[in-house]
């Protein structure tokens, strides 16, 4: 089904549940007579980060778990959508929605790559070293033009092991292209592809099944269940701290257990 940009704008603004879009009331401080607003962390990405609904449970996007690792007052506005690439997210007007809402001091975390490699689908496909980077620049430039900080995040890895039990990369040249672009544009980078690959290797062939959407009817090596989403969100928050994009006071629970029961799947 094809949607107009106005329909996408309306749907995107309405679809993000309140519990996900804001993890707590924004605190305000008076400075020189002005109210200082808390920043919002915007997410633009694909199904691995997206909000999931009751009909998809237990599939879980890591963006659903990110608020558990950020202090109360730091809001998360999750605009990631299943099946989108850096190109289709823009073409559908979804980046316009984000840029229409983003404000100075906010963050825009951008994770695409899973669907950019769909060669047979011209609505999503981008070539790593040309059109993929060209589209990512639109996110970088759009955020900076509004005083927000763009943060590129390489695609979280799928669950794939060789016969010897070695975790395998699955995203081709896309992570390298994003790393190169981040360096060229002097943009912040979260190398979630490398970090997640190392985590899957540490966990091993069998243990990683507990982090992906493996059920009695489906063996999904791309999407997460609650433990997987929590683990990846922890990587994201830890990197935001390590790269000094967030201060120690901005994060929490990085070394604590986060119960699966904290996650919720609202009705669509």
C-alpha cells in the first residue's frame, strides 16, 4: 500500500506509544530566565530497533529497551519502522516527520543497512559507497541544520555462525561505508555491528538462540526477543557514554539486570 507523505506524517506521529516516546516528564531548570528543556533521543531505523505491537510478541526492537538505560527525563522517540532502508525511510516522508519535531540539543540515532542490501527491491536498495552514504548524509545534514546531533549506528548483527562456531558478519560493505562516512563528516559513530558480533561470539551458538526471536513456530536469526533487545540497548547506551555523547548522570543500569517483564507490547 502506498502512502502519501501527509498520511505518513499523521501515522508516524500517532503510532509511537506514549510510554515509548517519553520515559518520564521532562525536567526544567531556570537559567538566565529561560527554561532549559531536556534533550530527546530520536531513533530512525529498521525492524531491529522498531516498536513492536501485541500481534508480534515476543519480537522486540532494541529501541523499546533503550529508555531503561537512560535517566528519567531523557526521552526516546522511536521512529524506526519494519522493513525500511535509509532510502525508503526518506522517500516515505518519515525523515521529514523526525526533522519537523527535532530541536536543538536533541540526538538523532540512525541505524540502517539491513534492508539497504535488497538488490531486487529498487524502493529500498542502496549501494554502500555511493547512494547509501548519500542518503545517510541527509540525516546528518538535516539534524545539524536544526541544532541536533546526528549519531550513526552500524547495523546490529544477525545470528550467524560457521561450522566452527565463529560468529559471521552479514552486512557486507555497509558497516565499513558508514564508518568511513562518519569519519569524513566528523559525525558520532556507534559501532553496534562490531559490538554485537563480539557479543554473539562470546555467547556462542546455542546461548544466542535465547536472544533472538526463536519460538516453537519460528527460528528468526535477525529479530530479537526481550533479552536480545535489552542486550543491544545496553550496548547502545554504553557506547553513548563511552563516546561522551552522554554524561555518567544520563545513563543508568548499565551493569544491572533489566527484567523482561518491563517490556510491553501495546495494541497496534
